[in-house]
C-alpha cells in the first residue's frame, strides 16, 4: 500500500517481487525529472509566470525546475536514452550534441553508472581517452576495502575511479623505477 509518505509491504514478499517493485519505483522517480522538464517547457509556451506557478504546484525550488527544463530542452524526446538515467543526460547536457551522443552511447554500451560517465568525461578532457586503446577492468573487492578506498578518494578530492587509476599509476611507476635501480 502506498501513501504520500510511506510504502507498506506485505510480510513474506518474494525477493523477485521486491526487486521488481524497486525497479518500478526507480523508473518513476527518474522519469519524473523528464516529465517535469517537459511540463515546464509546455508551460513556457502556454502560460505566463510558469516558474512561479510551478514552484507553487511542486514545492521544488526555482533552480531545480530550471535544471529539469534545461536538460529536457537539450534532449528532444527522440534523443533521450531510455536505458540511461536523467542524471546521465545531465552529465553531458553542456556538451555539443555530437559529443553528447558519443558519451551516451559509450555509457549505454558499457553499462556505466552516472559517476562512471562523469569520471570518463573528465579523463577524456585530460587526454586520457581519445585516440587511445581503453580497456575496462573489473575487480571484485570486499565492501570494507571499497569503503576505505572511497574515503581515500574523497580525502584526495577525486572520484573513486580517478583515485584508483592515479594510485595504480603511482605504484607502477615506483615499481618500474625500483626495477631500474642496481
């Protein structure tokens, strides 16, 4: 049973149904950002003071609503990727359309999270991706190790992947330098 501020689930809900429900709720939450953006764009052409009215109707702040509308304008419905989140689109919205499509295709094919996409775009700006052979490396690590790495990355003010790459590069250079020593 759903209410405005709660979700009550029956006892003994099978895992498969629990997972399906989670996916459905995520899709609604993610879709609502697109819906609000499209709603605001429609309001722009049909009603005066749309943001003032939208703030009253949604209780969202002006900047949030502006962001939704801006991203929705950057991606006509035909260019939106259903397999990627609104946040994936937000990450590339400031890029030219061709670059948006390139990065969204890479994210879609690679199954990248929004954070992975962000990290890869940053790496691309630093010359680490274009024209270079890039490999995807996956590793299984225990949660405690990942949490420790995440804390270290945050302390270095880096995304986790960027911190891992920098740390491994540093360790590799040190190992290579030591190997050159007599």
